[in-house]
C-alpha cells in the first residue's frame, strides 16, 4: 500500500463512527428516537435507520463524499488524479445508493459534515424528517 492508499483505508475504518455521526446520533437520542446504526437491510448501509418508518439517514463527510461547493471538499494538490478517481467512485456509489433506496421505498436524508456545526438547525431538520416520536418503536 502507498501512504495515500493507507490513509484512505484508515479513514474508511474510522468512518464507521465519525464525529458528525456522533452529533447526529446524540441529537436523535436527545429527541427520544430509537433507531438502528449501519443498517444492512437498506442500500448503502445507512448510518442511521428507522426501519419501521422506512427512513434512513446518511451522514457524509464533506471531503470523502465531495460536498459540492463546500470548503472542506477540496481536492488535495498532491496525487490529485488518485484522489479524483477515488472521489468519483464515492460520488457514484452515493448516487447509486440513493437511487436504489428510493426504488425500494426508503425515504433518505443526507446530512453533510459541515451541517452538523449548527446543532439547532440540524435538530429541527432531523425531527422534521423522522416525524413524531413514538414510544417503544423505531
Ligand atoms: Zn460540506
């Protein structure tokens, strides 16, 4: 492995529990929701899933998923071809997962890393997307 490949590999491992994901989970917990993590039964294994509501949430790192027009999403100056190819694959995979999810009747929400900085705004968006809290159910 080259060092760039290694860092991609490491980021993928770390990617299972990133800070933006923790922020989203904390807000949802605080709002009283129950949910599943890394739900395998939905396309793209969404970070947060509400199977009973048919709703899924992807928390995307702005760099890895190349958030359009976002400051965090710059292409590194060195080995830029390697990164471009990597990012293109990520974006293609994201688009495919969202299309597949919609085809299977899932409602999907994408939360970008940079959107987790405004917790109040995010909290409002999350509860609007998920809907009223129901006791004892996801
Ligand atoms: Zn962003």
